[in-house]
């Protein structure tokens, strides 16, 4: 990067955006609230719906699995009806199914409605990244940093909102997201004009075909394995923290604040000093160490809280760098690259919460964290083995 490129990443340039970019960013915040929203209420859901931790963790699995699979068709749809209509279509599904989730009476109903929520989320997430890159000012990397900041803020506010609303009733967080997403729907409908459809219609097979590029495939598998650690932390930690809704909510709020801060402020600086690949190697290694420490200190509430919050700092850095890498590593269109990468990584995210709960049931609560650390180290090795494809991202 040139010196001029470096100066373009000042906070002022990143956040000096038009209304269209802010409308998409707000909707991104609310969309990613949905991931962490259920964290503080997982123990309450298990108790009130008479479910085991692994059953309750299927709220993440159904949501993420459907999100990943549907990612394969979002480009096909978006290239035919246009990005704006695709965003609104996804938001409408999230609104409807988050409401239905709040009306559930059994854990199986809730799992099914979370799958519907994931269906809408796929259309929104895959299109939002491409849209924010196209409407934001300051270039691709500034747009990605704004996108990651929105994700971080959503993930930090989600557990906090879930904790406060969940203390009154586990149903209220679902209704809260529906209301906020309705606001996002209105903002996008009003503030974003009709965005041009891609010049070329995307076929159903193109995202899978894009994974034939070694760099994109390497990053996708890296993210799949890394997500085993990420979602073990997110979905299983609430069960070993032995805290109420407020305690879990504030813990993951701290996690999300650091995630947002490092994704915007720290990641670009480390990228300039050490390069994208070396920074990701270091962050993945430190995250694996963090998970091992959690596994070794499962009885220490203070250690778990500190490790969860510090993990947010590491995850924020990695999320920004890996998203930037996906956008730049292959010659395919950004929307296709995003869909292909998201399909692979969300599969990892879908398996991890259920597997973490099962490992705890089969063995003991230490094992999920050790397995998560092992998966993150495997992600590091996959990323390192694919370094020959990564020249374009440095």
C-alpha cells in the first residue's frame, strides 16, 4: 500500500459516509444482533423449555446451516431482482421469523423458526457486503472496515439487549429484533435508490465453481475451522459461566466492544506493519491459546470472563482481515466470492455449537474448548498451506 492508501483509513474517512451506507450499516448491526442475542438466554431456554445444552445449541445450528446453504443461491436471486430488493426480501424474512420465534412454545418450534430467520439472513448478509462496498465512500477497505464495525457493534449490543429483555422473558429479545429490523427495512426502502443489477446474471453453480480458486478455498476452509473455536466460545461459554442473563449479557457486551474496536482501529494498523497473512497467523495462534486457557480454568468464573472479552479483540482483527482477503484474493465478482466463502464458513459455524454441547455431554465441559483450540490451529495450518495463492492480498 502507498502512503496515501494508509491515510485513507483514518476514522474520519471511514465514518464520513452517505445515508445509503449508514442505512445498510444499521441493518447490519441489527442482523448480527441475532447471532449473540440468544447467548444470555440459553440457560433460561434450556430450563424453561426442558432442553439439554446441545438441544438449545441447535438454535445456532439451524440458523447458521440454513444461512450457509442458502448463500449458494443469493447471487442467483440478487442478479435477477437487484440488490435492493434482495436486501428487503431478506429483512422481511428476518422480521417474520424472529416474531414467530418469540411465539414458540417448544424448543423444536424455536429451532425451526431460527432456520427461517437464517434463510432471510443469508439474503441480507451476502448482499449487504457487496452493497456497502458499492455505496460507501473511501474505497473497498474503508467499506469493509465500516461493515466489520457494524458487525462488531451488533454482536456487542445483541447479548446486552438479550440480557435485559431476556430477564423479563426469553421471548422479548426475539420481538425486539423484529422491531429493530423493521426500522432497518424502512431505512433501506427510503434511503437507498434502485441499485443496478449485475451486468451478467449469476448462475446457480457459480459460487461452488468459485471455490476452485485455491486462495478462496483456503480462506473458506480456514474460516470453517476457525468458526469451531468462534462458536464454541459464543454458544457453549454461557453454560459454564454460571451467571444470570445480566452477567452473560455484560460479558459478551465487553467481548463485542473489543471486537468492534479492533476490527476498525487495530486491524488496519497491524495489517500495515506485519501484512495480512502474518497478522492472521499470529491472531489464530493467540485465539487457540485463549481457548486452551478457558478449558484449563473451567471452574474460574473470572478467568472465563477475561478470556471471553480478550477473545473479542482477537476475533475483531481476524474478521476484518479475512473479509478483506476474501474480497481481493480471487478474480470472481465480490458477490460470488462472498457467497462461496460464506457457504463454507457457516457450515463450520453450524456444526460447532451442537458438537460443543455433545462433547460436554459425552466427556466433560473442558473438552469443547480443547477441541475448539485444535480446530483453530488446524485453520492456521490450512491458511499457511495456501499462502502461495495469497499474493494479491498483500
